[in-house]
């Protein structure tokens, strides 16, 4: 998924963004028009949304905004990696991520949606 920014900040380098404003924006479910979410709304393929349980950069509300946005998707699958942080820094969380992706791809390829 693309990062979730205000449209007015779309072209700014990340280092120039107001971090407090960005945190506030991402901590609520985005209901206003947004380029990234609008693009998701037009996507008609299969979607896998993966969340790390202890993600300190992407709040659950951002995940929820994306989940709500995929209105035309053929399928939307959500998975939570228990105990994982944003970077998937533990070997177990990296393994869980690889297994999760592999299983989802297998389902999509072999049509077991």
C-alpha cells in the first residue's frame, strides 16, 4: 500500500512533513478525498493487507482506512502478524510474513479465493 499522506503534501519530501500533523492524520480513519485511497477504490484485483501487531509507524486506523477504500476489489484479505513490529525485526515475524505471503499467492494463483 502507498503511504497515507494529505493530498496537499503529496509532492513534499518526507523529511519536510509536519510529523505531528501526519500522526494525527493517520490516527483517524480518513474519510475525506485522498489520492492514495481514491486509487485503491478503483482497483479491481485481489488485495492482501498485512498489519504488524506492534507497528509503531502505521497505526491500525491507517489499515482500517485502506480496508474501507477497496470498494471494487475482487477480494480483500486482512492478516495480522502477532508479535511483529513495523520492521519485522524478529526472525519469527519475518518467517510468518513469508509464509503468509506464500499462502495468499498460492490461493490467488490456484483460484481458491
